[in-house]
């Protein structure tokens, strides 16, 4: 069993393999959010039992007594995030243990993998809030006021005029007066994605424009606040299917 602290305040990662502790009834102060890597188990709760197989996602609310009973302790592994409830407060709630399947599990796996390599906490925080809003059983109440929509558009315009800057959720809270969860939920409603993802997409598009003008990759990384060339190359390839070097060669004919 291994615990590690993530770069997001209030979030821990737990990796467990073949550990008999899984048999004991226990609670966690935090929200538990993860997936089964290997094996299967019955999760016993106060009034019901949920069966999980390899590849299933898991949500267990804070302070809910539960006990895992793996079918084979020698073939049993999972990865779990622990999210301190003070992070989301009363903006979203979790009252029931759940089994997640398909795309929802892929989102958790993708987030945890990114959590292990991403160096920018704000990028991860955008994704985490998005996941909590999706998986919670009480989202923020619907906000359709003109003022809120206008503030989200102000955030959008701010991103477009500050492409070279590091933009944090704290900064967006300051300029809009909205909390982080309201920002993520309403920005995604208007622009399909989170502010961090939108800002990254715009920076990559701007990098492509600069490459077409012959600007050096190193200078682009400096100007657009990519933390290294590998970061730019990875994101550029995600958007365009080729590396910046290949794009430059193709543009030269």
C-alpha cells in the first residue's frame, strides 16, 4: 500500500495491491474516487452490497462505513483518490456509494494519470472540479442569470487577451466574483470545455501560427508559458496529429 500527496491541496493518491487491510470495516474522512486495476470485490455498506470487477470505477462518500472483500487477495489492486470535503464544501454532495462504468471510468483513469505527471496545479484543478460536478448527486443549482452569463463571457474575453499569461482559477474568481465550481460549470455550458483546457487550446493554436512565421520552438515555449518543449510537443500533437517539427517541415514544402 502506498500513499502520495498530489499537487492539488486536499487531494491524496492511494495505490493498493494484495493488501489484507481491504477486509476490515473502515471509514475515510475524504471522498474516495478511484478504479479497480485487478480482481474483483464486494463492497459491503450498511444496507447493501456492490460488486466491483476490474475496470469498474468507485465512489464512496466521506465517513461512510464500508468493507471490501476481494475474491482473491493475491490478485487484487486498485487506485484511489481521497478528496478532502472542504475542497468542494456544499457546492456538490455525495451521499451514495456508486459503481462507474465506461467513459466515466476512463475520465478517472485519465485524470489520475495526468495527476502523476502534470506540473501545473490549475490545469488539474479544472479537471477535478469537472469530475466532481459530473459524479456528484447534487450539482450547483442552475444559474441562468444574465449577470452570470456576462461574467463567464468576461472570463472568455480575458483568456483571449491574455494568451501569454499563466491564468489560474483564483485569478478568474477575482475578475468574475464567481466561485470555482460556478465558473467551471457555466464556462463549460457556454464553451464546451473548461477555462484551462480552452486557454491551452488557444495557446497551441497560437504556437502553430508562430511556427508558420518561422519562430523558434524554444522562443514559442517562453512566450506562451509552456513549461518545456516536451509540453508543447505533446499538446501540439494532440491537437494536430503531428509534432511542431513535422509541421514546420511540411510548411517549408
